[in-house]
C-alpha cells in the first residue's frame, strides 16, 4: 500500500538547495560564519541570550548536561540524581548516565503525556540535584511549576525541547524556562538542517562551556576574556589548549546555512501545524475509545498521540495493521515506558515499583504525523480507519 499519510515530510524548497550550493562553492564545510549567524538568529527567535549549534539534538542534550556539570555556579556532580519522565526518547536518558549521574524516573500525566509535577515533588530526595523536563510531541510541560520546584529545592532545571520547537507557554518559548534548553533539527522535526541540534541558555558560563565542550574542550572559539580559562594571548598556544573534557559534536557549515533558511520559515511552519492540530482535536477530542494529548499552553504539534481505551483498549496492534493497510504511518508514543527497554540493565537508575500511566501509553499509545501543510483529508481517513475497527 502506498503511503498517503506519512509520519514526516520535507520542509525544504529551492532556498535550501541554493544555500547548500553556496556552501559548496565557498569550500568551507565545517562550522564557520553561517553556523554563528544561525546561532544568533535562533537565540533571538527563541528569546534566549545565547545558542550553540551541535550536530544533533541528542548531542545537544549531552552538551547541556555536561555544561551544567562543569558550571561552578551549579550544584551538580557525578553521583547526583536527576529526575526524568518515564516516557521520552533514549537520548534524554543516555547523557545523564554517561556523565555519571543517576536517573530517577517518575510517571507522566495522563492528559498532557508530560512529566507529572506532583510526582516530581514526591521524588525529590537529598541526592536530587536536577530535573530534566521533556516537552513531549510539541506540548509544553508544566514548566512554571517545575521551575518553582527547582528554585524551592535548589535544583537545576534543563529542558529537552527537541520535539517542541515553537511551542509557547505564558507567551514564552519552551526551552527557555531553565538553565538550558535543547532542540533538534533532524529531518522529521519542525525544521531540518539534515542533522543538527542546538542548546539555548541565558547563562554566560553555560554558553561558553557548551562552546568549548562541543569541540574537544579547547579554548579556541572562546573570547579572550572568557569565563572558562584565561587565554595567554599567544595564538599558537590558545588554539590548542584543552580545558574541559569535551567532544567533537560540531555541526557542518551546510547545517548552519540550512538553519538560516529554515528559521525564516518557522512561523509559517508552526502555524500550519497548529491549524492541523485544531482539526485533529475537533475529530478526536471527544471520543470514548481513545484519548488525545491535552494541549498545555500552545503546542507546536510535533505529532498526534492517541491512547486507546474502551472498545479499542488492548487493540493497538490491530489498529496499527489497519492504519498501515490504509497507507497511514504510525509509531509508538516516542519510546513508550522507556524503563521497559532491555538497555535499562546498563543504566544507573531508580525506577518506581509502578508506572501505570507510562505502562498504559506503552501498551495502548501510538501517534501519527503532523505537517506544515493542510492535511484534512488525511485526518478524515484516520478517523474512518479508527471508526471501522
């Protein structure tokens, strides 16, 4: 069966291909002035002071957490606990473990599918030093409440905003409520730079640490009066001085060029997704055989989640087959209850005895794609398939 309703489609047109060609003709392929320009424009668009581009949203999570660890003003050290939601993608969790921190999982809210703030409050111990909040599928978490909890307990708040570029809450962009926020520009996301990701922050030390960490932990890209390590003034030495345990997660100059073009389109891309979101809510928001994600603030509608119940409860595999037969691509809600993955045996983690909402999402949840262009016929087809099961 041909796909008539895919999970993701391109947001590129001639502008992106022209931008790529200009980079090819320039001969400068690793990160350079176009990456810097994109970072500056992205920070301004999000209402953040600073942005650092890396090669993926996964790397953005790694760099954001690593920058917090080395920040002398942040009380976060190896062995400390980081509270995370049980429903998210793998690379929310891996950097926490890889950097020597302990994951403390909590369940998610049944309506928003985001981390349950009340359970976060209950999970805080004397070892807890951070909350890594996830804005799932375009939908803002209860970020003001999480920030208040973090401030009350002396915790650092970091947002994994990789699925929620363009979402807002109380007029503020998600990704800007904590010390740092992360974003993805992978093909299936709101904007695409082939591969790419960003970290935003208002904190200058976190910004400079991220700049150093993304490229070997050296001082090369840091200003002379930087906060990380004093420069000698000898360019020969300053180009090759290593001060942080960094990585090589630099983006390509092509990705910066693409980001500039994609960012210019972002308002229209989000507007199109929100229009489709309104139609999805109209069609599926008042059913007794499934529930949909309740919008908190203004979602940027990465995709459309459904959790089956009533007559459809326990029939996800059957529905997935029917959708595939109709040419509709579907997948689990991100990774479902991540703690049910075999990789958990390798992770330093504390998992509650029960995660009932995450388990329900794991067994009965799926989502279909959203796009920047109108999809009323696709959504009507989706409703027909669901009704016919």
